């Protein structure tokens, strides 16, 4: 055979079992895309059910072609035996070996690209291409989240790879190469054989080979610029295939217990951003778009952020969403059930079950946990983030409860494509805390004032969340009326305890939200655990209040001001820039008074309670305060606009790498912690077993009997 100088020669082995239609396309692709002056082809018939017919068709197809050899096994050897015979007995060329499934089709240039990757480093041992159907080598591997999506055609997959190949590395080092198109360095076969016959008819034999030679330092690779079509399962029925895979997978893992984790790690950290979001990058002409609504923060309490999040879902349920936009809501399972999120008419999935990619992700609360940051980075090509405040970073106690918090919040703001803030104050405070992000935030952020959250928790059709009676102590004060409500919770910056202490001798009945350390309930003061009142109960408390006191030293907005006045109840608020901004922008100044010294609070409250004009002003404003709809509509418009905004792949890659690096460190730390917990538990179990053992009990009895003798012995020796 004539050799072309400088080329790395390959022998292509095609094991044949059945299914002429796919085999014919395989052969045509080889003849069209392989230079047979350099390379050679071995076709080996493994005596399938139509062996004679297949033989006749193959011989006709290869007649007159140089560089092609045909063989037939005497009996069926199975895939493993057939490949071994071809590589170890029939091929004496010394060439590298490409094992090509008979249901695979080479595309133009695929073999040359695989050869280039194999030869790029001494310890590149095995290479496979990308494909439409090849597990971790599939393109795209990550799909748009869509429960009704159909599989990709060969043409779709090849087209997507053509678009993104220049944006991703030439190859990935992977745990294994996929066996449908498996290029192996000849020296590895000469020194270590090929497939282990323990894997019988096939499945996982190629993974075993990859892991076997990896122990010697040789890597398996995915060639990212080579594409080979793959039909899949042409030789085995689905039932037999499943049985073979299961049996051989168990054998593989028994030999290499680390293999499942190696694959999980590669899926988490092995792909470039342009690969993860390949469908979105390449499919820019499609009208179908996906949006994720991230409710990671949604806890089982009725607080301001909960009421805001549910109001957004309600707004969306009442909005005519374009038919080409598919919306998915992700939340923790408990929150999905507690708030009956399915009633909003949107697709809802448990947070841990997200497995696709989305054009845009909406974080309805600031990204402040590593799990939320990781999920947004892994699943969403673009982000729109709702920013509330910086208290969890400014408070050292809160910050140090999660040492990564400041970094996480910074990443969330830095890499967001758009940011919506609920006040000018909250936006300026973020810029002040992260001055290096000030220009970045100014360019992409917009402050849109929130409003009243009245009735926000109720679902689209009814309020189904009032499930218990109002506590008797609270109900008693509510029935008497004339009380003040101190809004907040147990966090120190809410200053609820300061306000209650300042009013303890005022004679004013108080309902305060806590719990509050060091403050006991009395006939005049009742403490309600924050977030435990249903929406209807909260409305009942506010409806009958004479005054709302809002003593918080730090807020991003100050929902209690808007909520109270929307119920016609006047407000006394701690004097802060954001409280002033809220009062000014929602135009409720006639119904709000400020204080800045707790020593003055009792006097301010008493004056407010007896000021008829003050109460009249609040009554006139009842039901007129803007709600959350303007904020919600703006946030939704931002997300929809991002669907068609240009996607900067360089920025996407920078974000992806930065957060993946952080994710990898955190995952490693968690692994160490889990390992230590496992070791401690094992030690505890062992200790318990020892203490419970008969030997230990007998030894303890002997020790007690012997202790007086030991004492005498010591005294004697000491004398």
C-alpha cells in the first residue's frame, strides 16, 4: 500500500452483524471521507442472522476498492471478540486502530481531526469524535429544558457543532472515549491488548480499556471538531441492550469504583460554556425560547420576599406570555407544596431536578447562596437579577455565617446581564459596597420602586393559605383595637426589640414581630414569630391596627410602609434614606412620621395615635398605593428583551469559568467534610460495638477487681 509521507496511518475496523441499511451508509461515508492511499479498512462479518446476505452485499459494495479487506468469523464471536481478532490477528500494519460501529457515519475531515488530536501529545491514548448520539460526546449534550422535546437529527447536531466548534477547545480530556468511533494508539494495543473478553458481547468494554490504560497515564479524549453520525443500538434489541449494559456496568464499577464520580465530575466541570449552551448559541434563528424563574430563596414563611415572589407569579399568570416562550419555575419541594405553586399555571420543577439549559434565568431574589449561584451558572445563558439589599454583607454576623456570601453576591451582580433594584438606595448601596462594580452596575441596572404587597400571597383564584386560627393572645388585642404593630423580625437591624422597649411604659397595646430575646409577653404586648401569619391573618392584624411602627435601620425598600398605608393605617418609621425615598415616590408623606431617636419614640407614637388629621390622611390613601405590578412587569420585560439580545460568548465563558472554579473548590470542601463525618460515624459505631461487647465488659470487671491490688502494689514499691 502506498504511504503518504508525514501522515499517521490508521486501520479502520468495522465489525458487521446485521442491518444492511445502516452498514451501507457507514461504508459510503468511509469511502467518501477516507484516503485509502494512506489508510486501510478491515470489514469483519460476525455471523449475524443474515450473514450470507450481508456478505453478498458487502462484497458487491467493496468490489474493486483498494485498501479494503473483508473477513468472516467462523462463528459469532461477539463485538469484543470480533474487535480483538481484527486488531490483534488480522491487522499486521502497525497502524493505529479506529473501531467504527456499523451504524456510524464519518463526516468529511472527521478522521483527520481525530488523528490530529491523538498525535497532539505522547500520552493521548484514545480519541472519539462528537456525535448526535454518543452519551458524553453528544452534541449538544445539554439541551434546552423542554419535557416534550424530540431528539436531534444528524443534521441538527452537525450544524450546531459547526457553529460552536471555533468557540470551544480542540479537544477535552475525558474519563473515557465513547466506543462507537474509537481511535486507539497502536502501541497501547501492542503492549496491553485491546478488550477484555469478560465483557462478552459488548458494552463498557471500551470504558474498561480507557480506564485500564489511564492507570498508566494515558488519557481518553473527545475531538471537538470531528463529527460522526451514530444511529445507535442497531445490533441489539433494547431489552438485550439494557441487560448487557447493566451487567457490564456492574463489572466495570467493581474494577473502577471511582468511575461514576469521574463521569459526574466531567459533566459538571469538563465542558466549555459554549458547549453547555451550544443549542442556544447555534439556534439563534429559532423562535422557541426558554425562561427559568429561580425561587431558590422561597422559604416556608410569609415574609416580604415571599410575598413579592408570589406576586410575580401571579402577575405572570395574568400576563399573555408569547406562545414561543416556555416558562419553568424551580423551587424547593417543600415550597412547591406549601405555596401550591402549580396553581399559577406554569411548569414547576423541584430545584434539584433541573437538567436542561435556558435562554434566560430570572433570580427573583439576590443570588446569595453557592447552590443558587451554581445552578444559575450551569443552566442559564443569561441572567436577570432582582437586587434587594446588602444587609447580609454589611452585617458581619450574617456575613460570617457564610464566609462565601460576599463573593457569591458579588458574582451574582457582576455576571448578571441585567439588574433590577427595588429602590435607588439599594442600587447605590450595592455600588458603594462593590466600588469596582459601580460602572458595570450603572450600565445594566435600573431601579423600579416596589409597592404594596397586599394580597400578594393569594394564588390566581383564591387565598388558600389561611389554615389555622389566629392565636388567642393576638386575637384578643386585635378585637380590642387601638394597638400599634411593630413590623420586622428577629434580626438586629430591624430594631424591633428597641422599639418595644421604648414603648413598654407608654400604655400603648403592641403586636410585635419577633421572636425577641429578653422581652416577655404581657396583656399589652404580644410577640408574633415573623413569617408565621398567613396572608389573611396578616391583613386582619393590619386592618384593625391604629398605627404601624417600622423601626428598621436598614432596608432595601421598606414594604411595611406601603402595605400599612394601603390598608389605611398611618406609619411611624425610623428615619433612613430608603424610608424617605419610599414615602416620596409612592406619595404618602401625609400619612408617615419619622423618628431617629428611640428616646423620642413613645412621644411620637402617642402624638400619632391622637392626631385625627394624620389618621384621616391614611384613610384617604387606603387602596390607592401602587402594587408590585409595575416592578414585576418591568422585570419580565427585561427578561424577554434578553431573549433576543446578542450573547457575548467571551463574557459567558469568563462567567462560567469563574463560577465553575468556585464550585469545584466548594465541592471539594464538602467532599472532605462528608468524608470526615463518615469516618466519625464509623468510629462511633465501632466504639459502641466495643463498649457493648462481652470482652469489654469482662475486661472492665477484671480491672475493677484488680484496682485495689494495683494500689497496694504501688504503695509497696513506693516504700
